[in-house]
C-alpha cells in the first residue's frame, strides 16, 4: 500500500470510519494513516491489536472507539468523542455493512430492521452527525460504501441489496442538499472483494471462477484495491465531484 499516491490535503485531516478494523475497513484505515491523517474508527469487535499493528507499521496510531453502529446514540457519541480528540471531522467514510445471506420468504421484521439499521440507517445518522461541523469549517467529504450487488440484480440477500440501492439515493440527495456548503457526498461501490469473511463463508473455486469470468480484468479484488478510490473521493483531487457512484469491480458492471 506504500505505492499509493500522496494527497497532501489528507495529511492532518480528521477522518472517521465505520467498521475500520477489519476487511476493507482495515485497509482504508491503513491507507488514511499512511497519508498522515488523524484516523478514528468504530467497530463492534475488539480492534486493540489492529491499532497496535497500525502504529508499528505506519508510525501513526488510529483512535479505536468500540461501538455497534446500529445503536444510533452510541454512534453519535463516538463521532463526538472523535471530534473532541482529533478535531472536527473533515472526512466521513461510511463503510460498516453486513451481507449475511438470506431468503426473501424467511425474512422476518426483526431481521429486516437489523439489516437496514447496519446497512443504511447508520449511514444517514453518521452523516447527520458530521455535517454541522463540516458546514462550520467550510466543507468536507462523505464517502458512502455501497456495492455492485444491486446493480447486478443479485439474489440471495434482498434486504442488503435494497439498502445498497438506498445508499445510492441517499448519496445523491445529501449531495444536492449540502453542495452549497461545499460538502461533497459520493458513493463507492466495490465488486467482490476477497476479505477474510468472504473467504470463510462464500468463496469457492467454482464461484470465484464464475465471477472472474464476468470481470473485464482477470484479477481478483483484494481490500487494498479499494483504498485508492476512497482516498481520491476523500481528497481535494475530487473537489468538484459529488453525487456520484465510483465503481471498483474489475469491470463487471458498466456505468454511464
């Protein structure tokens, strides 16, 4: 990850990530740390060891705040704590998500509420919490992680794909509402990224081969492959880009 370009305005920036201690989120945390950013992240599981590792490897220690993002009050409190410790948040990365597989006819109201809470509701309230300070400081960047699952019309997790489509709509509406404040809001939609979770639960040689056949590029995606796009959207390099969805999927879906 040391070969990523430098974005000078991220050096010293106050960055807040959800789900920043594992999977794609861990790669994002490392990427922002290597830019010199002050990074705070929330995660439900303990990430103390990851924090120590990041300090050893990057020389920059992130702030870990244990939090279940489905608890809106706790999420807002974590954002307030991060702002107090590291200054007003200039970059929010809504990354935490859960793509547990489920069947439409077996979904009950409790599962629906839980899935929407983690995959969409938390995005809205995290954005709501950082926008006032972004307004005061004259701008900021919000990056909402989605996925190509809803673009592909994938079956097997309909509540998740509904939330991902909702993220796209939320991104556009927030971009329109807060553009006059120079707050940019963009979505980033990865393809099938081979995180440890994906490998443990769903990656098989047959499934991976079938997916790679759908990509234009022949290489499987790793978490590190998503970092450059996120840094670009967070930085001034994309200063006039808002309300957009950036796809990093090896060329499965075609946008435009």
